[in-house]
């Protein structure tokens, strides 16, 4: 009787211990050829080993849920995830000090997490756009092909659900000069076609540069609400963030915030085949809703082919735009610094506490809204908008002014800086009193024709003499938590106390100059 009982106890013990005895490796170390390098001194494996499916799973020496993979040195072979983590135990790929993936990157990218889930790629140290300043990144991903053909990605996250890409320097993927050779393929930094539904897809604290599109997201589920792009720096970019809803998915929420979107001029070409944007959101097959774009600084040289510093088109049920500063230089702005007027544009727009400073170029427009007879409603309050020949152009014929007030307008070279019913035209142009009557509002707003009227310096900060100080209404009641602070994180007054117009409150700090002349150095 004793022997069978002991056998049962042994079997029971094995069953209890089996998750521990047969769990995936805790740490795996990868160098290009498997030799010891940097912090990868404990049984390092090669890039080819990482790319072999036989080394992924639940075995004690395999990569699986809960494994942290450390890259050391320079990896010259594109890497491909062969498995997924779990919600409790993601797979994390991180970079040792000075580590890089520097490879000829094809359609699967320098790094591919396509069709995986619960994956984290971490450059190793916090970086990107932190507290209104650029912080250099450690881990680098770059393409070594001088003239790529076909699609090229830094990271391919197609159908990667609950995935996170952070603290990375991605670029150059293609180095282009203004007027220089157009790449023959589609060059992108981080690409995703999400099938996550309510899962997350996070791209944050990265420096993304020298690629046509920095971040591309295509919703694919019926309730796609997990996309966030924040604390990133972009420069030498054609388009920083694209939300492209042509895949029959339904986007119900997306957050694009606290980024520094920089220069695009190097993507200028004759005829402007590349239309520069900080965010380009479009929806033709279904509807985007719940996009929030806030706390972003848009600056640098945008050349002569910009579509807009922000551009929406198609069906977008609700858009929130607040606490942003547009400080770009340009020679031409094709659809307005802020353009919400693309093909078939329809939406409810809430536009609060933004600063738009134009360049007073012939024909430039600070803000455009509406498209044809598509219905659009807008609340526009507490903004500083200045320095364009046309300050606001209502393109569509079906615009509803939910609220238009408490704005500080200035710096128009024209005597009638507001236009309405421009699509189809001709526009009806108004002076300030005519504008107030046309929108049945703006009774607390002010206007001065000089660019100096608004009292905002070249860094987008309010000067002590600015009429925008205390000119805003208190929007605490809207319940938008981030709006209760300015772009620099300074709290705005609570209760019923007046706010300042603009993204900054008086004395909230100074914005740094945009990055220029930067290049990735692989160590």
C-alpha cells in the first residue's frame, strides 16, 4: 500500500512543479556570431539562433513568455520574432549599451514582430522627448542600403497585438536630400496593421528620423482603441504619424501626444509628390473616432511641400486638438498649418489652447476646416492664431459653430483674414466684426493686424504684455485631464479663474530649438 501512495505523491509533485521546470529561459544573450561581447558573456547565441523557430517555446533554454533577450554589439542580420509572450509574461528584447541592428532591411524590416503578441522592444535607456527636451537614445535600428527597393521598415509590427516599441533611435532608413532621388520603395520607421481590437500598440520615447513615414498605424479590428504615440522626436521625415483607415477596421480611440515633430524639408521634390504632415489621419472605408492630439511641438524647416502641420480627411466622428504649438518655417503651406478639410471630411472638432504662428507667406492659411457639404461642428476656444494671410478658412458649406470665443487673433497681412464657404468657392471674406457676426460668437476674442499683437515670442511663449494672458475661459469643466495643465505641465487655474489663451501659460518655460544636422552613430 505504501509504494503506490509514494508514486502518487511524486506524480502530484511533478505536476505542481512542471510550470517551473519547463518554463522558458529567463535571459537570453544575442550577438551577431554568438561570441562574447559587452554584457553578453553568459552563453551568448547568434542572430541566426534567434531567427530559428526551434529555439522558441517553453523549454528551459528557449525564448518564450517571460524571456528577456539582450542584444550586444552590432547585429548585421535582420531579426524576426518567432513567438509571442503573454499578458502576464511578455517577451522583451532590449539593447546593451551601444548595441545596434544595422542591416540591409527588406520588406520584413530590420526587426519584425509581425503577427506576434505581447512583445516589448526597448532601447535600454529612457530617451526621446522628455520634459520639452530631446534626450539621446541608446539602442539603434538602421538600414544600410543606400538605395532600397520595395517596402523597407525599421520595425514591422503588422498585426502585432499588445506590442510596445520604446527608447529607440530608428534611422536612417533612407537618407534623402531636398530635391534628391525619390526612394523606389515605401520607407517607414514603425509599421503596424493592427488586429488587436482593444489591445495596445505603443510607440513612445523614440527618435525617428530619415525615413518617409515614422509611425504608421492601420486599425483592423471592430473596436480598435489601443494606439498611442508619445514622447517621440521626429526629423528629416515626410510624415511623422499616419493613421490610415483603409483596412475596414473601426478606430474608436487613439492618443498622439507630447511629441516633437520636426523638419520635413529634405523630402521636398518638384511637384511635391511627398505631402508632409505631423499627423495624417484619414478614413474612407469606415470611421475614425476619439483621436486626441495634444501637447505636441511642431517645428523645424518644413520647406515648400507641406500638406499641413496637422491634417485630417475622411470620416472622423470626434477629434480633440489641444495644447499644441505650431512653429514651423516654410515657403508654402498647401492645406493650412492645421488642415481639417480633406476629401469628405466630417467630424466634431474640439480645438482648445493651441498656438499657431504662421510665416506670413503669400497665400498661407493658419487653419482650414470642412469639405464640400460634409457636416462639421467645431468648438474653438482659448487659442492664439497669428501670422498667416488667412487666419481661418471655413472650406465647407455645412459648418456648425458649437462654440467660437476667447481666442487671440493677429498678424494677418490681409484686411479680411477670415474666409467661409470656400469649397465650393468663391470664399466670402470677413474683417473681424464680420467674422464675429458670421460665426455668432467671438465676443470675448480680440484681433490685431500686427504679428506682434499676440505677444508670443519665437519659441511660442507668452510675453508679459500679451493680450492672451487671462483672456481665456476656464475649461476645467470639460473633464479633459491633460488640458488642466499647459504643454509644459504647468497647472492651469481651477474653479472659474480665467485661463491664458495659447498652449503655454505665462512663464511656463522655453521651447528648445528643433534638432538639425543629426546623424546616427553605430557603436
